[in-house]
């Protein structure tokens, strides 16, 4: 994972929805683990998707918080909103794995290597 994209993931870990806490992470490998009550979720990120988000924001396509907020911080803030919406609208098992696709977090199918 590129260093700037790992920074997006790290910052997202600091902006979790209320009640959620960061319990594990390796932004350089593209993942965070978050927990709330008895729920544990892994968030995995695709480098291509994050790079596209940074590129779009850098080109001025999403100046939500103004030009003084850089693309990395803007993307982390947007992803935090998307995460909150995704967690609120999808009922997931107590353990689940999600991926981000530019505007929403999607549940991945359960598999032997996914928690």
C-alpha cells in the first residue's frame, strides 16, 4: 500500500463512528479492525480504489471541507461518513469483513481466511 493511502486508512481509524473503537490495524497492508460491544469487523481496502479517491479529490471533484483540507484528510472524512452509514444500514454478523468501493462499505462473503 502506498504511504499516502496508508495514511488515509490510519486517519480513518481516528474517525470511527460513535461507540466503535479501533482494536487492530495495519494500514500499510490495507486493513483496520473495529469493535463495538460483541461485534468485531475487519475493514479491508483496495489500493486502486483509494488512489482513485485521492486523485478525484486532488483534481477538485470533492471540495467538501474547502481547499485548505488536503485530499488525504478529505478522503478519510468522507470514508468515515460512508462507514457510519454502512454500519447503520447493514445488519452484519458479530464478525464480518467489509471492503470500501468509493462511496460505501460492502460486506464481503464469509470465507475460511476472513474473520
